[in-house]
C-alpha cells in the first residue's frame, strides 16, 4: 500500500529565479504561523521558502490576516495562490537568497525562520512569503526524496531518506502530521521490504501520535479482542469487555478515537458499549458538538429516539467555541435541526417536525433536506398542496434528487393528478430503476389513465423488486440468526456442533465474512489454532474482506502456534488496517 501522502510532481515558475533550480516535490503541511523578531541573514544563506501569489493587494492583505490568525499557509496557498507552487502548498524549495530575483531578495531580507513577510508587490502580482526553519526545510528535502523513491519502488533508498528526515521531523513544533507522515512512510517501506521487526514499532508510534496517546495501540488491541467475540456472550466476552473498559478509562485518548471506536462497536452490534463510550467522550470533551452529535446518532440508531432528541436539542443551546468558522457552525446547526425534524416525524409529532425544518431553512435557506422534510411532514398531515409545493421546490433546486421527484409523484397521485404523477414517477425510475415505490405510483397512475397493459407491467416490476428486497432482508436475518444459534451452541459446551453449524452457514452464504470470522473464533476458543488460522486465511484467499479483524486474528493464531515471524507479519498488516478502519469510521454514518 502506498503512503497516504503521495503527491505529484512540481513545476517551478522560472520568473522567480535567476537561474534554473529544481525544487523537490512538496507535501501539504499544516503549520501555524506567528511572526518572530527579525534576525540578520546573509544573501548566501540557504533558506527554504513558501509563497502565495494573488492578483490584488486587497486579496493578499485578507489572506495575510487569515494566516496571522492561525490559518495554514500551505492550505491558503493551495486554495488561493495563482503560482504553480499552489498545489504544493506554496513550497518553492531550498536555495540561496542570491538565487532569487532582486525584488524577492529585498522581500526576504530580515525574515527569520518561521516568519512571514508583509504583502509585497512584484510586477502585477502581490506576494506573501514564508521562510521555513532549517529543520523544516531539511525535513521536506529528505522526506520528498524518500517519497519519490517509495513511489518508484526503490524501498531501500526510501528507507534511507525517511530515516534521514525523521530526526528533523521530531524537532518540528508542534508534533503534527509531518512526523506522522514520516513514521508511516518509513513503516511502509520496511513492511514492503518484509522487515517486520523494524516496521511494527514505527506503526505503533504512528498510531499513538495520530490517535492521541502512547497507550493507543494497546487500547485498539483490546477493542479487537472485544469485537472478535461479539457473538459469544460468555465469560470470555465479559473479560474482554472489562479489559477494554480498563484500557479506555486508564489513559488519555483523542476525541476522534472515541468517535471512531464507538462506530466500530456499533457496527459490531455492541450498542450499549458504543453508547457508553460516547457518554464518556461527552464528559471528557463537554464543549465538543462533534462528540454530542455522535452520541445522539448512536441513540437515534439504537432506537432511543427521545434520548437522541434531548441531545440534539441540547446541541442547539451549546455555545460555539472561539475560532470556529461561522459557515461550519451554520452547517452543523442545519444538520441538527434536520435530525430534530426527522425524529419528531418518526414519532408522529408532525407540528414539531415542521417547526424544526422551518428553523433549518432559516439557518440554511437553500437546504434541500429541509424542503424534503417539510414535504414529507405536510404529506403526513394531509396538507397535500403544501407538500407538493415543497417537493416541487426541491426538484427544481436539484433535478437529480430521487426523493424530490418521488415526492412530486406521490403528492400528485394523492391529488388525482395522474398525468403529472406518471411523469414524475417516470423521472424517478430514470434516475433509479430499482425504486420500487416509483414503479407502484407509475403503475397506479397508468391504471387510472386507462393504460392497463403498461400498468400491469409496472406492477410486475414493483412486485419483483419487492421480492428481491425481501430476499435480501431474509438473507441478512438468516445470517445473523445462524451465527447467533451456532455461537449459543458453543457457549452451551457443544463445540463440535457449533463448528458444524458455522460450516453450514458458510456453505449457504459463502460470501459471509461474519460466518468465517465466527468460525475461526470458535475454533480458536476450542484450541484448534491451526484450523482457525486456515479459516482466517480463506477470507483473504477468497478476497471477500481485508478487515483489520482478519489480520488481527491471524496474528493471534500464529502467536498461539509459536510462529512469531508469521504473527508479526500479520500484526503489521493489522496495524495498518486498523488505522484505515478508524479513519473510515470517522466519516461513516450509522444508518
């Protein structure tokens, strides 16, 4: 797997240079800028330099104010600079001041490491410059050389450059994702060279840095131990839960890790454990709207609608922390009102739902979701004309919205406007051929207009889609029931029978990762570690999953068998996969 931060090539603009230079490929670095007292520098000094170029002095002044208020120079350059270096966060490279045009030399004079220049006009453009610290400039040069070697498969060379850049990364303040990138790149290069002893501690250090504390790898290991036995509610499950709770309560973790782990637990159907984790997170981070939001989402998805509603309404009353972008805060308010409206609607409290959606429109007048919510609430209240109006506005705002067009079709059908209903339903089917209800509305409208043959064809399509949906639901339910029944047999002491039941589940559902994982876990609990390892290997061989839980389980089984080389190999893959899984969990929803 390539490094997460691989970036493209860099093309310098020769206008800035007296003679040709070859600045290295840059990476996007977050660096909070604060001006420091000017120190003397000679024109022969080697410096690293970033640059932002824009067309007007007003824009340059505005951007400089944002940077001085804490905005990232690199991200600002990427978003606004007209120079070719923008894609690299404005990074130009390391060079002597004498390599610059005289105008830029004058702008550089007096800039100390880490300092940014006033707005400087050169020709028709207005520039902002940042001089890098020596450590950062040297780090970028070495790291980018390592990145280039890594991307081209020269892993030994990449290891050398990443090792050279690591001491400089460790000196950078704050210790941010520049150090994380360095650690991850070096770990990956070692892994691809099959040097697992060297890769493992680097991955562990990376995880600790990124997710909030030195004990993070141990916490994640106990998370896996708990999730692995989620179907087996026996004494081992109770012990795994106890150890996980002890690990969580006994160390400092980042807010993001709480959110990500709660999602992993929820998807493993460990609902109570997920809720308890987020309850703790809201105690530790009381000013965080993000933590409250995930707590409310867990309650909502776990059928605790009233508790979810309480949390969402509390969020509306929370003060916005200093420094939060007002646009971001309005977006969060919009989503919260949307959730409040949805919960009231699900509870049949339609007046309250309408009120929430109207407040959402006050915060975000163009909200498509609010229009759709109002359309549905009005329809449930029997206010069909109001519903049609809202759905029509939504369809006009987003011509590709399936929900909007279906709302138009449904409302028109209820009002007896059969031609309009058929037209809107046909549009839904054009956008989503598998929309069962659209086929039903179209079939009904056609029947009312006398087109019996086409109506019957649409009814047949509707019935087929409904049957397929029921089959999928039945399949999912049968997989869950089969796994629970087999796990229960194991807990009752009927190990051989449990294994046979898991094997039967796999024969019936050969692509069920859950059945394979539970079979392997059952075999491990019975001391059949060779068989368990074989089961987990089949998941990889059949390419039906590369879940972190597969590699974690394989590492454990090989450890039980005394094959430490194989155990460490799979453990390194697990450390890589758990990081990816946590990142995905942060971005996922719970529906």
